[in-house]
């Protein structure tokens, strides 16, 4: 779970553009979620919970992508 936050932050230092940073965070988020679901470490959440988690992660990564120089 910590990789879904730390890896994009480290990648933001390498990726130059805002849209590139968003793509990186999207790919890492999808990868971490699929790993957690496939290894059955977490249960597949209900749609409302999943939407809440995705919107929070997306908002946080969008803010960080715009702030990190």
C-alpha cells in the first residue's frame, strides 16, 4: 500500500510533465490494486467504497503531481 504513494513521488522527480505524472500514478495505482486483489490480501470492495478510494487517491496524486517540481 505504501508503494502506491511512494513510487509515484519518486517517479515525479523523473517524469517532466503534469500529464505524464498523472499517467504514472494511474499505472502504479492500477498495478498495486491488481496485485492486492490477485493475491487476495484484500477483498474486492463494493462499488461505492471503490469509487471513494479511487477518487481520494486520484485527487491526492493530482495535487502532488502539480506541486512536486
